[in-house]
C-alpha cells in the first residue's frame, strides 16, 4: 500500500531512494547513481549523494554523510526512515539505526508515488545537460 504523506508531520519520516532512472554520466569520473533523502510530508529533498554505478550501495561513510546532511538541512532527525526493500542499503540502515531511527523497509512500488515528482524533476534537469 502506498505511503500517505498526509499521515506524517514535517520531519517525522524521511525516505531514502534513488533519484535517477538512468546513470548520470561524467567524462572524468564515470557513471553515477544519485541517492537522496526526502522528507515524506513536504517532499523536500534534504540531501543527496552520488555513488558509482558499480557500487552495490552507499558506503558507510556516504551513508553517515547523507544522514548528517539531511539532519542539518531539516534542523533535526525524523523518527522513521523508509528504505526501498528492493535495494541494498545495509550500510545506510546501520547508520540510521545508530542514530536511533526506526528503519522501515518498503517496496519500491509503495515508495514510488511519493518519490515520482522528485525523480521526474531530476530527470528533466539532467536530460538535456552536457557531459561534465
């Protein structure tokens, strides 16, 4: 069942998701996926981290950095973090648990309705861009 953003207050729950559908190409550093954390209630992106397409998941360092960035941007921590159960995210789950967040594994199809606008906006932003 899709998540209803109206059931959450601002900064009560965040969602970790892949922002891009196709890899982001760079001439110098190769191809990347972009992982983002978004506030469920407001739809605001609180942080993002580029991860090489060959990496299976965010590293421990990247996970801690992304969570810290989101916390700084939001001005606090949520109670819960939704994570796509179809993606590997052990390092991020461990980092979130260390911060006292409840991690909720949810299917990508249930997360998609709340992340779709952000993913479409990102795709529109980078689709016509020149290679870096």
